[in-house]
């Protein structure tokens, strides 16, 4: 075979499979805050399935559980802590603009 064709072939490495983030005994429920909080970003957003390494069914159940917890006020809809800190540190100027003639 040509060397140019060999460079496009995938190498036959053995990859170590990562453990699934949800064990068989973990129950996906809106009351299980320790489980749910693993799938929420610092901003309060639901992380994607690719980031979480979840199956489609697990991602749907996690999403439903997070939304139920938000409605019942167990979780905030947004984590605005960083936005408030940044807003306080930046002074707002309310001066009038001058027109350039």
C-alpha cells in the first residue's frame, strides 16, 4: 500500500471505556439533587448529552427531572452570581452625550 493511503487509516488502538456517569442503582428523580447537580453547568444550563456521556433515554429523564426541580423551586432557573458580581464592579455612566458638529 502507498504511504499516502496509510496515513488516512485509523490506528488500531485500544481505548479504555469510561464508566457511565449514572450507575445502575441511581434513580433519576427530581428529588435526587446530588445526581441532578452533576448535569448542570455553573450558569445553570443543562449540559448536552455528548458532554454528559448519557444515552438518549437517560438524557431525557435527566432533563425532565431538572425541569421538575426548577418548577418546584428545588433548583434555580438561572445562576446569576457571576453576573451580579460583574455588574457591581463595572460603574455605569449616565452622562449626556455631546454632539460633534
